[in-house]
C-alpha cells in the first residue's frame, strides 16, 4: 500500500518536471511562475536543494539540482499550503499569519 502511494507521488513529481525555459529562469535567480527574484532555501538532500519562491503570494517550491550555479534539473514540489513540510527559516519566522 505504502509503496504504491509513494510511486504515485513520484509520478506527480515527474509530471511537474521543469522545462528548459524554467530552468534558465531559475538559473538567473527568478521564480519561473511569478518572476520574483529570490528564493528561500529549504532542506538539502545530497546534491538536490529544495527552494521556495520568496514572493509570499507565490511561495512555489522546487527541488532543484544545481551545477556551477546553473539549475540543470528540477521539479515542482508541494507548497507548505499544499501539504509540503514546514521549513525552518529566519525569512519565514513570524512573517505569516
Ligand atoms: Zn514565485
């Protein structure tokens, strides 16, 4: 049961894989959804880094792979409001209600 559920989550992530235009935008430090400059860093796992758009009206999240400052691969992950984890961050603390 659990394994099947995990696979479905994985497929969703595959579906949300960022295209080359989005990757190029993110390499410039811009959110591919809203164009805001700046991301909040979330948990890092191995070579992958979770980031969240710094625009409080967007807060889109991505799991990205950066090589030499270029975002070479990435996919969208759930926002905190969509069931994503809560990330400890000075940027976040006390700024939302
Ligand atoms: Zn954004």
